[in-house]
C-alpha cells in the first residue's frame, strides 16, 4: 500500500471522526488486508472496537480507486439501518434489499447495474431468494470488490447465534470471481467457532484478534434466583438510581410487556421492543430505537431483537431481568453500553423461570430427527407444497420451515416456486446437531457459573471467550470491589408487584375467522359468524395465576377457589352485563376438572350453568397436534351439543388454550343451534409460542 493511500485514509478518518482521530491498533492492517486480492480475513474484536470502520473505509478507498462495490451480509434489519447511516458518514452510497422495501428493489437493482451503489446490504435469507439468485446475482457478482460477512459467528453452528441461512454464504463464496477479498467480523467467537469459520471460508484465512475486555463496563450480578415480583421492585430501584438511558433485556416477548407495563405504572418512561412490537403498541422499531438514541425514554425493555449493531455511544446501562443462555450472547448484549462514555452499569438478575426457558430454546434449535424423517418420507412420494406437508405430517409450520431450510442448505431438497423436491437419499448430520445441542447445555452451565463466581467478572467473561491476552482483574466489577447490594424490599412493595403480576393487563384471545383450506367444516372457508373476543386469566405456569393453574390440573386435581374468584372478577370487569349462562368444554381424561370449575364460576357470577356439550369419542390431546390442519382434524366429530342450551350469550369455559380450534368448533356448533353469542374464557394460555 502506498504512502499516498495511507494519507488519504487518515484524511477520511479525520472527516468522519474528527481531526484528532487515529486508527486503533490493528484497524489499518485489517483495512489493508480487506483491499488485497485473494485475502480472506476474520476480525474478532470487542464490541465498540470499530469493526465496521474497517469495511466502510476499505469500501471508500476501493471506490475512490475505481474498484468494485461491497456486498455486506448483515443479519438484522435494525443492524442494517444503523449500518446504512454509518456508511453515509463515510460518503458512501449504501442501499439494502430486504423484505421491507420490495417496492424499491427494481430501482436499487437498476442503480447497482449502473455502478451507482457503493455498498449493498442484504440478509443471508436473501441469498436463498429465487428471484435474487436468478435475476440479480449473476450480474452483481462480477462487480464485487469486497465481500463482507458481518456477525460471521452466525455461520458456525457452534456459534451462540447460529442461523442456518448463513450457510448459504458457503455457496456464494464459491461463485465469487477469483481473487475477491472476503472479510468476516464478529465480537463473539471462541477458538472452536473461529476454527469452524476458517474451515467454512476455505483457503488461507487470516485472523485479527484482540482483547475483549471493556474498561468502561462496571459489572454487577445478583447471584440468587429471585421471583418475578422481587425483580420488578428491584428494577424500579435500579432505574431510579442509575443515571442516563439504557436497555433492559428480557428473554421472552411476554416478559418485555410485563416489565415495561410495570415500569410505566411506576412512573418510568419506558417502551417494549421486540420483533413484532408494532402490532402491540403501534410504534415501529425504528421510532423506538430513535427514542432511545435521543434519550427520550429511560429504557427500552427489549428482547434479543435489539442487539447486534445497535449503536448509541452514551448508553448508560444494560440490565438483564432474566439470565441469557450463554456467555457469548451475554457479552454481545452488554456490549451495547459504554462505547462513548467512561462508566456504564451492567446488572444481571436471575429468575426462577430462566432454566426452563433456556432449555426450551436449546431443545427447539434443531428439528427432531423423527420429524425430519417424516417430512423426507412424504417427499419421497413426489414433489409437494408446504401446505400439503402440513396436512400430512404432524409438525408445526415453524418446525417445517426449519426442516426444509436445513434440507435445502445441505443439498437434500430444492424449493422452486413453492414446490419442494427431495434430492437424493441422504440425511442431515444428526450427530453434529446432537453435539451442538450438548455444547449449548455446557454454555448454559457456564453462564450459571458466571452468576455465582467470586472471580473478577470481566476476567471471567474474557476467559470464557478465550481472550488471547489473559487480562488481569478489572478492578471495577462487584467482585473486585467487594460490593454488596443494600437493596431491601418492603412487604408492601413486594405485595404491590405480586398483585400486579396476578391482575396485570387482560390476555385477549382473538377469534379464528376461517377454517383451514381442505379442512373446512362449512361449505366456505370463512366463518359467517365467529366467537367473541375471548379472555385468559394467565399464561400457563407464569408468575401470576399460571402456577396455580398448573398445580390445580396436575397436582391437586381441582382448581382453587382463588382461581374462581380471580376469574369471576376478570369476567365481571369486561363482560358484566353480556352473559346469560355458562357451559364448559368436556374432557374424557379429567371429566370433572373443568366442569367443577365452571359450576363454581357460574355460581360466583350468579349465572345458570348447563352441561350441554359431551365428548363422544376419545382423541389425542390437542397439545400433541402441531399445526392447524392436525389440530382441527383431531377434534372434528369429537363433540356433541345436546339439549338444555339457552338462547342468550354463553360463557364457554376451558382450562388451557393452545391452538384455539376446540373453542372455535364448539362456538360454531352453539351458534348453529341458536345461541346468540359465545364468549370463550380459559384459565391459561399455553406459553410455548411466547418464547
């Protein structure tokens, strides 16, 4: 590289970051490598080091020298938005092609072909898009001066955030013109992940790796497992004590809402943030991110959807309401804080529910081999569609999508215009899946060890990440300073939080409005009339009434009077004058359980009870049915509605709702007989879809 190029790069750096800006150790060397023909480089550096500067600067220098444009593979839409804003500060014309801007695709592609775009951001999923592969990629690949794989740990199934779609990159790399430089960047890759990435990228791969410790982060852990009510009060205490704005991470979207609503009730200006948050609060994710960046909110209560690439230099704190599943994931999330300030507070809490949630994630990361074999067995009869597969195989839509993705990426199936064709007789590498799953449990154990260690917390993180620099104790964390929490919860505050969890926001059940095609109960797919919007008292096994529901069904054999009273209060608050009588969904496995509860509930509501629905045949439990076709077919013909029904509006009671098809089918039967309106009520909503 010439002296002239180095001078030009320093001038650009000063324009972007200020006249006194200097390259950090390793940055210029990485930029040089990213501009060298044939180089393959992985940059593993701490959050906030400036990995994006490497590829933005290399792109700008390439374009100033009339070289090819850069393709940046990026995993999240929120990350893409931040990257485009950052790229423009380098004077680059950056565009993205994704599912949210399809109306702009034709114009962007035309500008790409005219060489008017310096940097194109795409998701790994786009690499599997048939139209992109056939109409855009053949011309685009000839113009590439640099291929960048951001968050490259996602390409390794040993990585904490493995995404099968990232494996499509392997095929793309083989199609690049000879000599095209390839750059992968990440903050979260240990030796095993780095070695796997090097093997996937192929050839001679250079690794640039630095210290992962963060001097601006002050780490603190509450080691004891605490109930939700305790943690809610503790959160209020922390937000009142810590200056600035930050992020509160929750493991589930449901908990994002529970925590944010509690804090709002406590007077804090916070908002929830998760993948489909706009449907819940009518504010989109971009607006929420900007509110936090402008310090217009104290905190966003976020799922992992707010993570990689979110850049707010003055973010003052990151608090975890629940424990993440791995050190690597935890490091990624706390790395949002303290990038441009000297001190940021990092706090980890532990919940009673943590282990169960993380085990659910681990067990559902890969499809079950038996499910894969069932799908492949069906495909051996000939090409078919996703809808036909769901009708034939008892798997959920999300599991089917996961199976087909793995089969496609491993070259075992092909999807052309929605028609799936099996390719050959091979099977996925199930043994590798098992090894990865075992590794996930090891990572969870390591995270639990972090929560209880007496060692320096920052050094523990660095060692877990296999930091090559062997850092000394940080001198700032809870353990280094011997800090002990002075927080004391009063009985009154604990009672207030407990009451909030019990009587939180109503859980509404939206009525189903049409039958699945091919499984229609009526002539048309659309229901002419539907159930009213239903209510659930709790989420199954949640911190409110959900534990009482679980105990009543599987331990006591009877739902408690406390559940009767709470249910009656909730129903009276929303449907006070709307109901005329009560009935229930029958069960052959627990014939008295729901009927007994419904009778006591009717008495509490001062309404007549009628047992008008009978079960006329045994059927497998609905929770074992995994998709809408299987769920409805499982119960068609299983019930009969007899005499004794009343013509007014009925409260239709069940214990737990999963798919909602039982309530839909029975509601339809009741309305067909002449019942005016059907109001579904359940004690609990199943939680698996909430994780």
